[in-house]
């Protein structure tokens, strides 16, 4: 157990109206949000193009536009398919379903500061228990669904997910993926997001159901009673307050014409995770693979459209009509087997029935289309395997393609860890602690605890490092033999660290105390065995025959 326990900080959430914007400063809060939304509208034209060519089913439905056709102008679905594959790949590499993709570990401060007086191995086991509880919140299915939706928006450059306490007993944490078009962001120092402003039109009954204890204006209550389906614009702002230590996040919910906030709260962790794929200096929103692939997407879509039009003209053709009062284009059917009545079929009126020649060849521009599709797939990180209709590829080529794809995705991996996994885990643990579902006697804070990622991509990186360590040990053994290995390599510590790096649960790895106890037990057993041999030799006048004789004599 820990030899010294420190007092845990008081939980600052949730709080009442005084915690967020009050009636006195709500006007300033609303002006700040409006300014951020004005900047967001500058992105709409780019997002609309991305929605049109790669993600038509993700654009938020405007008023009265439910069920509208969204793919009428889409003549090639390469971008749409690659976007969904991108989302699935993000989930598979970062937060795979049914697997452990994070683990709480003691930080380096705990290991180097002797004044903390906390046993590292004991702290690691306690963090393992807390990690198991947190993983249960991520395994309800709500996280997996919300992550896929968020990753679709992340393909454009920026995703968004709201993490709040759940309203159901079987779901203590709620994960809500929202469209980035509904949000406005404000950047703070060090290029980090300091404010998130969410504005959306919602029915009055839905707002009331979400905030039953909210302070609503009388006009809203009257509409709720008479016409509950009437929509109001609900704004929910989350702003980082740097005026207090430690920093806290202020939450404020209000309607367009509200004089007072509907609801306010204060959180230790940000309820939003807003990852960005790449970021241009000076911009708050990110840019993603769809933005890179957009020129090829436009060219591909237009080329496919013109190809289909050319094919239609090649199949149906364009005809001239003799204005003799016999042929009527309004009644003539352009279908196979149709018979047209004409004045003549050739010289001296021609045969009674004659086949009409129609063009049968058309160029589908396969070379141009294949090149554009390949460019789109490469930009969307969807070029891991060769096309099925292509020639047979060797195993080496496929392995090199997969290695190249992994190298392309590793650049954004660090940002994904810092803007998705770490804040999501901290937020869930914060919610569980607020709901008194975490019972621990050890101090829990971000200085002593770090979130270790154990996803497939992180495991691949760690495996490469472990591979180098194993090769080093093998090299020492080959050069100096077992004796040099024992003198140079701390094998016990190295193997334990390898297990932790590869994400092996701590309960399966012996601690330092357990290894020392095992060594003492082994020494005791050896001492007892030697004492028994000595006692037997003393009583029998010498060592047993098979102990003191040479091997050949013993066999004889």
C-alpha cells in the first residue's frame, strides 16, 4: 500500500448558475460565440464541395430537407467508398472494437520523485483496475458508433464528439458525434482549442427532455405546452477558464432570445474531443484527406459524367428527320424491336422491313478514369492492396504497400493520440470519479498518471522497438556468450519492460518485490537441498554413490 496519501482535490462539477455565464455577461458570451460562428461560415463552401463529392450523406439536414436526394450529381462513388474505408481504418488502427486500446500507467514523475512515497508496482496495479472500469464505458457500443461518425468528418479535416454523463443506468457515459458544420471553434495559446460553440435547432420537447432542471423563459414554456414540436435554436458553449488554477471548463446553455442561461456547469476536463487531421498555421479547423483528394474527385466525377453522356450518344445516336408528314418523333419509340412507319426504305421505296443502323461503339475513357481513381484512393489512404481485377501481385509487393501505407499514416498518429485517445480517456475517468464510481485510496491526478496507448498502430511501433532490443541481446550473446549477456543485460528488468510496452496486463508480469521474493525462495530451497545432502553424507560416511562417483562409474 502507499505509505503516504495525499488529499484529493474537490470535484468542481457540476455547478449551478454561478459556475458559467450569468445574466450580466450572457450578452458578451453570445457575442463571442457569434464571432466564432462568423469565422466558421468561411469554411462552408469548401465543406459543401467535400460533402458533394465524398460525403453527401453526412451533411446536416436543413429545415424541411429530410429525405432529400443527395447523390444526384455524383457520377462516381470512389470518393464515397474511400471515405467510409478511411473511417473504418481509423477505428481499426486507433480504437479497435473488442480490444484494449489504452492503459493507465504511472508517469515518469512518480518514478523519479522519492518524496511521493508511492509504490510504483502497487500504483500500476491500481491503475490497471481503473482502466478496466473505464474500458467498460467504451464497450457499450455507443463509443464505437460515435467514433465512426466522427471519423467521417475527420476525413474532411475536423471531427467532433461530445462526452457527457449518461442518463441510463446501463450507460454511465454518453458519446454524441456532431457535425462539424454545427460547431465554431476558438483557438488559444499553443494552437490548442480553448472554446467550442455548438448551435443547433431542436424541438422544444427535446430541449426540455435533455435539461429538465433548466431555467427556461416563459415564452419557451408557453410554446412547449401548446406546440412542443416548435424548434428553437439552442446554443451550448464550452470555454476554458484560465483565470483559476487548475484551469476549468465553463459550460453555458441558452436560447437565442434568452436573458439568462438555461443551464451552467463547470468541468475539470473538456466535454468535447475535437481532433484535426492536419492543421494549416493560422487556422483553427483542420484539413483532411478529402481536401487533398478534392481536385482528383472533381476531375473524376466530371470525366465519368462526360463518359456516360458519350456512351448514351453512342448507343442512341442522333438522327435527322425528313419533314414529310409521315414520321412523328413524339410517337416513335427508341426501343429494341420497335417498328417505325416511314415513307420509303430506299430506292423504289426499298424493302418492307429494314434494320436501322445505330452506333454500337463508344469510348469509356478507362485509362483516365483508372488514373483518377488511383489518385483519389492514394490521397484517402485507401491504396493498401492492388485492385482485384489487376494482375497477380507478389507477397513482397503487397507487404511493401502495407508498409508504405503505415508510413503515410504515422505522421498524423501523434495528433490523433493527443486529440482523441488521451482526452477521451481522461474525460471518461473524470465522469466516473464525479459519479463516485471510482473508489481508490491512491492519489489520482494527471501528473502521476499517463494514458498509454495500446492500439494496433501503437503496438506495431512498440514491437519494432522491442525487435531492436531482442536483436541487441542476440548480438551480445553471439559475441560474448551467456556470460557476457549476464554481465551487460538486465534481462529481468528488460523482459518486464517489454511486457509493459507491448500492453501485457500488469497482473501477468511479476513485480520487483515478487522477483526478489522468488529469488529468496529459490535460495532457501537450494540451501535446504545442500543441507540435506550434507546431512546424508555425514550419516552415511560420505556422499551417495551417484553424487560422488564419476558418471561412467555411476552408470556401471
